């Protein structure tokens, strides 16, 4: 039986990474949708208007928006398509180490080299990017982006729409609020409030 093909939403750099992962998983790729063509080598099918008349049962969607600073964009792309009745595919690269009791929401993406340890919970439309480590009992809420090389120590909580920047480290038991931003390379040693940006070692609020 032929596998249901995938259409990627987005046509930038992350869309290309998604395409590579789909290839590793032997999942057929139809092409991508975006307001206009980007730098991806995926076949460009047109704008998001395509979804208004397409057969919802003919393919799965994958969120190809990697958005570094504005995770709300990933959230909007996902929510609008779900509202139209489309189904998203979970994406777990073959190299991922995933504990057997991890609980994951819809449309989660675990990219190459990711490690997710026992007791972790990952919400809907979360992107855990290349080589990130999510240690035991972490909780990552919906629509977050955990960037490449991040380390979340045990029991870390990350609120909706937050972004943890490349190579950042969050110490055990820390809570990151909603819509927060942790700068690349930062070391977070205390809780971060909703909507706050922190940077540095140790991480401090950036006004």
C-alpha cells in the first residue's frame, strides 16, 4: 500500500531539513506551500491558498517553518491548517533517542541527534532541533522551538510559544514562561517570566 505523501508548509531552510528527514524515513514528499518560493530545493506547489480546495485525506502536512524569534508564526501555520481539517505528521528522525514513556502531542518534530529522556512531556507543534537534549521529566508546552544544541536539564518546564536559542543550557528545575526568549549560548540559572528575553552567562533579562 502506497504511503500517504506529505506537503511541507514553508519553503525556507527548515523546510529543507524536514525534507531530508522525510527521505531518511522513506516518506514520499509532494512539495511545499508558502506565500512565495524560498531557498529550499523542495518543489514549490504554490501559496497556502492551495489548502482551501485540496483533498484533505490525500496527504499529511508537516510544519516547515523554523522561525528563530517568532514562534507564534509556527503556531499560526499549524492552527490555521488544523482548523481547515488537515492532519499533521509527527516527524522523528531515525537517529533520535526517545525514552519509551515520553508523552508527545500532535505534529512534534524531533530532528537528527535529539535525545529525550524518561518522563518528558512534549506539547503539540513543538520543534526540538538538531542535537538538542531534553532530560528527564521536562515539560515543553505547545508551539515551542528548542534550537540546535540546547540542553534542558531534568525537570525543566518551558511555556507556550517560547524559544530556547542555539546552544543554551537550562539548569535543572527551572521554569521558562510563555512567549519567552533565551538567547544563544545562555546559561539559565533561575526562572524566566512570561514574555521576557534573557541572555548571557548567567542569563539575565535584556531590556
